[in-house]
């Protein structure tokens, strides 16, 4: 199990992925509708290989998306956190959630904690979110986070053909907004 921080919010625990998280992750990745904006559906075997990307990134880079766990039930809800693969258009804080977790504000709550952590611990000076122009729910999350659409972007292979808009904000914008809300 990769070592890393554990962040608690009002309803959630964010921590590095563990093998026990895979069952729910596989449910997400084998659901064609649920993963249409995150690279498409995958077989269970392919989902396992993709699942291993996050623990690997934790080991190699010292950061990656956190598993997002419901504090009350221990249920894996999704993943959210910093993500910067080779050739990526910037320092991303992304999210993907199991369909049973949709519409409950978990993505905003988890991404807020992840952005706070990325700015404080990784020293990032900006964050982006790569969002398909048709992914209205993720656009709404980005807006609730205070990010703005900065225009079309391009991902590296094998996603170079994907249509994305880059949403984002600077550390100064984030901190000013957080101070205004507090």
C-alpha cells in the first residue's frame, strides 16, 4: 500500500488507493455511461491495470489522485486529486466518481480538499481541470471550485484526439476565494 497523506473533510476521507478499492473502481470503469468522459469503458482486466496508475504515481511522483471514501460507511466513492502525467497540459486536480455518488456534492468537497493540499504541499501555483465540452456536471464542479474555462486544450497520446477545455485558476485566485468564503 503506498504511503501518503490522509485528509478528512466533513463527510470524506481522502487517502492513497488500496487494493480493496478496486471492486468499486472496476464498477466505475466497466460502466460505459459513467466513464465516457474519462477515457471510456474498460474490461475488468484493463481496469486493474489503469487502477495501478495511481498507486504507481504515488510511489514515483509522491502525489496522485486520492481514493475518496465515505467517512460514515467506508465505501469507496471515487477518486480526486493532483494528476500530472508526462505531456499533460498542466497541474491538474481531477475527479471521477462512482455513479452512486453523483449529485451529492462529493466531487466539489473532495476536489476542494485536494486543491488545498496541492497548493500547500506540492507548491503548485495553478491548477487545471481537463473537461470534455459536453461534460456539464464536471463543468459545474469546476465552476463551484471557482475555476474558469480557459479554452480548448490538447492531451498527449493516447488521448490526443479527445476534445477538452482547460478550466483552471491560480493559487492567488484560489486563496482569495477561500478567504472570502471563510
